[in-house]
């Protein structure tokens, strides 16, 4: 005999499984759901009515008739819930709203120079409130807010353990949280970008994600998840020393990969990536600088590949330029020459999710946690 708890569990599972089908199919009618899940039609009708009342699904139209009466089909309301992603940069803040299908439904960039002050936090909260108000989001609609920061964050997402790039270790999430009724968490910016790549590609067994933007960073993907390590430092390849007594890094050490392979290290003065890669095919001085850059990057990536032996995904602002000519093959050849073991198959690829990957990854954990 089934006890009350088992009965409740069965009902909850039926509800969750029916709701999940709408994430996997564009539209479904009640008979289709009953057949797919092996449920009785009354059970399906009850749960469909519940989902309609909760504004999680909507009527989609009539299914094509096969001799009988056409049945009403239903589809997901992807904007029933959203998560907000916030990317804190040196001079700006970026906001997005991400719906249940992982699509960006709103995006804004606002000028706000970072400082670890009460005034900065006040203005940040004001910008968030304006974003929510402008797009008419209700508190009960927001699953959570993720804040991407250039710093190592603890696993709970409430404390910055290391943040010398922005000097952000004293940034207080409690001040931000008290202004909002939804969960707020910090996330490491590179881990966010890797999370967005995992969402876009759907399944990555094991990989090394390398983000090359103004600064360099890495993330270790293990069994389709981001491996944070013991305290959150896992993947910090930017501080691999590739040159003894080399250039000074913001961490206080010398010769870190960051000082040779970040975009800041590649570009000179006010030069942009567009300008650099436009001139690259003809300008011998830029070609020489690029070759030195690839040599340094190959040296660092070879260390990582030797230790972990897994595919490398290149993301960040530089990713969109790596499609030119045979850049990836040049990099692979450099690593093959340094590696003592034979590498016969391609092992470096460009990230699939390039635009807004970091801010998207800040919102994704709340979407993923909600999914049935």
C-alpha cells in the first residue's frame, strides 16, 4: 500500500516530468504527453491545468488532425522566470536578463568606474533597480542575480578571496543583498565564461577553458562541470611562471603568463584588437610581436596540457579573431614541438559562446538550478 509520502512524491515527479517535456519540445498536446510518459489522461489534464494556472505554459494552437478532433497543444513560457547577470568591469557594468531557455532578453551597459566604496555599491544597486524597473520584472519572476567579478570567489559566492585586478576583495555582497529580495551571488568572471560555454555546447567531458581578454584566466572542466578546486583557485593558469625574473605581474611575482599573453600584454598604447589583426597580414613588426605572443602562449599551454592532457578551449575577447588564416594550427604546432609526447589529433578549438559569455555565465547558475 502506498503511504502519503510516496503518493506526494509520485505527484511531484509527474508534475516535474510533464513540465520538463516543455523544455525539450516546442509544443505538446495532452495525448502526446500521456503517451510519452505513460500517464493517464486525467493525470496529464490535472498537471496541465496547474501549469497553466502558474503561468508556466500557454496554449500554442491545435495539433494537426489525423482523422479525429484536433487537440490543443501547449508550449513553454520561457520568460515566466528570468535570472539577472551583472558583469563588473573597470569602467562599466553590464546587465542581462536570461530566460528559462538561456536566451538573453535584455542587455544594457552603464558607465560606472569601479571603486571599493560605499558610494560605488549604492550606485551599483541603483543601476540594478533601474534595470529591473525599466524591463518591468517582478520580484517573484527573478530566480536570482549573479555578479561576475575579476577575482577568485568562495564556493558559497558571498566572498571574494583574491581580487588584485580590481582591488575588490572588500566588496560587500551583504550590502547588495539587503537591497533585493532575491538571491545574489558573486562568481569568478572566467568561471562564468566557461559556464556559458558548457551551456552552449551542452556536453564537454573534460577541457581546459582559457579566457584571453584584457586579463588572462582559466577554468578546468571536469565531467561537464567547472572544477573549482579546494578553495576556488583551480584553473588560475594566468600565474604560471613562464619566464624566470620576467615582467612583473599584478600578483607581485614575475614572469607570469598574464604578463605575456593577456590582451594588455599584446597591444601597445591605445591600439585595439581590430587594428592589430587588420594590420597583421602586412605589417612585419606586428607579425613579429604576434609570433612572440604565440610562442609565450604555447609555452604556457604546453605546461597545462602536459599536466592535464585534455582539449583546450580558447575564449575571451580575442576568440573572434582566431578564425583568421591558420592561427589555431600555428599554436598547436608550437605546442607539439615543445611536448615530448606525440599529439596526433587537433586539441585546441575556439569557444562557441563568445558574445556576452561572462555576463551570461553569471546568470546561468540560477537557471540551471531551476530546471526540472
